[in-house]
């Protein structure tokens, strides 16, 4: 019951709507990809920060351990304790 011109107009508008929909879907997919890349970069940065923190803690622990071994641990005391323990056996 509609005229051929009206049908063509409706078809033309429908095609435009579909094209716009495809364009928006493409933009959405691009943004999702960009968000993924940003998230990956953020994870990499956090991982690097955690690694730096871990290394720093390990260095501090190593320094402290060296100090304890050098200043507080006396080999003579260890030998004497080992001798005492051996005598008890």
C-alpha cells in the first residue's frame, strides 16, 4: 500500500542505520582493544614496581645478615658449643 518512493526512502534510512551501527560496533571494538592495552601496561608497571620493592627488601636483608654474621656471630662460640654438645653425647 506504500508507494515505491516511500519504500525506497525507508530502505535507504534502514541502510544508513545499519552502517551507523557497524561504525559504532567498530569504534566499540577499537576502544575495547585500547582498554586492554592500557590494562596490560598498567599490570606491567605494577609488576615492575613489585619487583623493585622485592629486590630492595632482599638487599636490605642481605646487608643485615652480613652485619649479624660479622659482628654478632663468633666462630669460637660456635666451636665451643659444638664441643659441649659432642661431650654430652
